């Protein structure tokens, strides 16, 4: 691995990470301002809120520090180094860059419906546009995909482990979230479930 290639990987990791961070914060802050004008989101309940959500946020912050650390000086995270072929790292770069517009499209479709918990608000609307036209939880798919892409770019186990923990978090949260959406939207959401996949599009309807 020459120094030029490693520099490009460091640059790509920074672009993907800070690009995703900027997009996410911009839309989440916009949604939060709108929600403050409307009502208070329920934050109680296991990994959907309360202590579980706080733990996820702390873990995210700790792991997130590894990306700028790698971009500044790879030696700071060398203990998590993985021996990956160069072509696989470039695949991570391509995946990460492609996931940024996917994140933008997902958050744009959600609009003011973005919440930090699995709860719904009284004015919550059923989103079936953008990526939600095909899958019910594209935000989780994109989020886990970004962590795994960064793991490939960095050739480091830290983002990969967090991506795998993200899979567990999603598996715990989604049933509760869908139960809330069924309670809120009733038959409309059940019909939506029948024509879409949970994490990837249905091959047949």
C-alpha cells in the first residue's frame, strides 16, 4: 500500500463520515424544531428510548471518533486494523459515496417525521415516497451500510463491530416501531406492509 492510496482512503473516510453527519444533523434539527412547536415525543421504553437510546448515542459518539482519528492519523486506530485487499477498500469507498444520496433521499422523504425513538406523534404522517416506496425502513439500511462501508475504507474493525451492533439494535427496535405505526395508522399501515419489504424491496406482490 503506497502513501498516496492510503491518503485517498483517509480522505474518502472523512468525506463519507462528515457528509453523512452534515446531512443527518441538518434534517434532524429541522424536524426537532417542528416537533417542539407541535408536541413532545415519548422517549420511554427499552432500546426505543430512555436509557437504551442514551447508550446507543454514547456508543455512536465513541465509535464515530475513530473515523476522524483515522483521517488525521491512522496510527491512532491501528489496533483495529484489518488486512483487506485494496479492491475491497475501493468498493467501500464507492458504497459509502453512493449511500450519501440515499441518506439524503431518505431523510428528505421523512421530513418532520424524523424522531429519535420508535414512538409516533399525534401529527405523524405515513411516508410512502422516496425510498419508502419500496422498503419500510431504508434509514436503518443506509445507516448500517455506512458503518460497514467505512469499515472497508478504513480497513478497521471498529466501524464494522458497530455496524453489527446496529443490526442487533434494529432487530430489537423495528417490531416495536411497526407495532406503534399499526396502532397509529391501522389498516393503512397494514396495506403498506403488504406491498413493501421491511429492509429490501419485495420481489413479488
